[in-house]
């Protein structure tokens, strides 16, 4: 395939004519009403392509679509990555790794940074008893409608895995973020996510084995030839079409990474409200 082995940087108005003047007035629903309507029809979901060719342009395009679902998870002095998996009028649920939240305490040192730099305190919802998986949440009321409308959620489609497992050397990728110490005080905010450092880079590589026993973890995992970095744990692993196929939880000095397979998260995620 033609992909280079590298990291990439991602970077209704109505007119009313009066007697003596031209006046412009905004019309239509408020941002709050739009956000409410979007949650009712799952319009926050990241679009998934079909049969994308494995090219650099398609990878970048897919990564840009995924980025608004990406967050950095801060737990005290430790941090990792996560992806929004659902947005409702009450809560925003985020999928991350259990080891990222192992030091969780019920205080204001646990928060998430959204891709545009907006910061919100988080709650630990649940962890898996067996797999390295956890779910945290943010109250939707803590985010104003203008910022909420910028976010996206990844769709967890368990049906894609059977086809994914049959393919050979398929390229997958994961997004990387720049860690900012004392983010509540110094984190850059930008409505469109420019220069915030969240999900602004990607790493990618071919799948070595989509379903192999990894003794260090004690269960079968997705095994990829890819250079993962510190702080990427908990981030999604995606195929070229944007399908979420696993969660990155570990890497090696041999530029290999392992991920929890999507089907193995299903039991924990069922009934999440």
C-alpha cells in the first residue's frame, strides 16, 4: 500500500429589508434545541465509510472524522486517552482503559479534555472485572451547547469484527495527544480544535494478528505493528473506514501494540445508561 511510515499532524440568516436600512437577523432553532434534536436521532455519531482504499489521504480523512470523539483523560498526575461512545441530554459516556483510571479518587483532579480544549470534571461509571476496560462520564449540563455541538461519538458496531478478523495485514490507526501538565490552568482552548494538542497526531501500522493470546494480559487481543506512545492507552484503534475495532492498552520497545478487542467489551457496555 502507499502509506508512508510516519506520524501525521491533524490539524440561517434571514434578510429583512426595512424602509431605510438593511437588517440581518438570525433565524432558526437555538443551539440548545439543535443539540437536543441531535441526541434524539444519534446525529453525534462519527460517519463510517465503506471499502476505503488504504491510502494516506483516506487515513487522514478518517482520522479527522474521529478526532472530535477523542479526549484526554486526566486522573491526578496520570493521564490516558478515551473516546466518546454516546451523547445524551444527561451524560456523555467515554470508553477508556481500566489502568488509566486505577488511581481514581472522587475529587476534582479527575477530568477530561475534549479535542477543542474544553475541560470538564468526570465520574467513574464502571470497570470490567476481567478486561482492561472502563467507562467514565461527563454531565452534559456541564458543557454549553456551542461546545457540545462540536463533539462526536464513535459507533461500536460488533458486526464488523467477523469480517475484520478474516483480513490479512489490514492497516489500523490510533490517535495521539500531547499531554499538558496542569491542564485546567494552561490548556489551550479553540472552538475548532486548532493547536489544542488533543488527538492531533496519528500512528498506524498493519495488523499482525487480530485475535491472539497475549500472556501478559491473559486473554486474546488485537496485535499490531505500530509505535504506540505513552498516554495513548484507552484510545480507540480504527480501521481505514473508521470502524472502532479495539482499544489500545499497551506497547513495546519493538514498535508493537496490543488492544482489547471490541467484542470483549460488549458485556460491560450492555445496559449502559
